[in-house]
């Protein structure tokens, strides 16, 4: 609940005067979106705040190196938007937040996500992606009654060989990095809470996202930056690895659809049907930048 500066009680209704707006407490939903200042999270929370004025949208982020509050400048003064700087690994803070605000629903995106970093520090990825998710599930079980939508990755399925069919929702898990292993574990805990405690959970597993506000450590912005600055392009092997690319705003719309209309207990894969070999993607970026006069 926002900070109360004055309370008015009448026979018919209650109004709480917040320092920035009058908030009518009968909002349709009170949604917590974790990882709201990251790449995908910022696109999602901007989308939700703008589309659902009848929802009270709370963003949560610990503001690590990959987060940026400037991504949400356009909504920071919106009456239905509130921000909380909290680490999902801090169980006491999470419990206190849920106890205070009684969120109806959670959309959980907060995660460590860079594969190379997971190789250097797997314990950090286990702590954030597994324990952090458990903290949210526990708090949700105690204080919420709506939907818990967990956003995950297609990397939990492992790698495909040339000619293999695309992954589907029944594909077996075969994570190949500490990052994907931590996300696979968090997926399993979400399903376990659905099976054990009858928690209304949903999972969606997406392919590689691209778009504005992406951190420069990720492949496409890294390539663009290195091309501009005439730096080496770190392509693994011979560049024949294939990735499916999903535009981040399309992903936000998919999350919206799954969150509102998905069947409880189900998993949904979200892809762009937009596969590129890494070497072909690099050549495309170079061609585009030459055409625009950015790179010669």
C-alpha cells in the first residue's frame, strides 16, 4: 500500500490520499512485476501500466548492473505505478512487501541471465534464480490469491543439432550451463508449488529477445557496439550456431496474453520463428550499418 498521509472514512467508501495521487482501493488487480528495470521487464511494465489503468502495477528490482531506472521514465509519474527497490533473495523483505501490499498476482522476470557470467559465478545464479524464486513463491502462497506467472527461457531444453525439430512444451529438460540449470530448477519449483500447494502458476519459456534497452553484454548490442568501434566480434566457433530471435515488444504482448488467458499449470513456449546463424546475423548487421552510413 502507498504511504498514507491522510485517511478519509465515509459511510460509502474509503479513500487514501497518497503523496502523488488519490488511489481508490478497489482496483481490479494489484500486480507485482519483478525485474522491472531490466531489459524485458521494463518493456513489460511500460506496456502494463499504459494498457491497464484499472490495475495497480508494482515494479520490483534490486537495480543490479543490468538494470536502469531510466527505462521507466515515461511511467514514473503514472498514478497506477509504484516502485520497490528490493532484492528477491532477501526473504524477510519479500515477506514484508507481500504482507503490506497483498498483491493479487505476480509476473516474475527478475533473474541473472548472462551465460558467461554464470560460468564465472554459478552460486550467484543459483541464489538469485532458484532461492529468489522460492522466496516469491512462498510469499505468494501466504498472501496472494491470483496468478503467478514465471518467465523462463528455452535454454532449459538444451541445444538443437542441425535438422532437429524445434523445442515444444513437452521437450525434456537438458540444461547445458549454470544459467540454464538455475532456470530449469526454478521452473521445477514453480511446477512443484502448483502440484503440492495448488498454487495457480503459469510458466512461459522464451527464445532470445532483442530490442531497445538491451544490455550491451548481449549478442546483438555487443556486435553493433563492436562494429561501430572497430573491435573484434566474439563469434563462437565458425558462427554456424543458430538462434531464434524474438522482438521484446512481441514478447511483452505474449506475456500479457498468457497471464490473462493461459491455463493454470500449463507451460507456453514463446518464439519469434526468426532463426539466424550467428555469422549471418553479423553480416546482416554490418550490411545494415554500411547502408545507413554508420560503418564503413
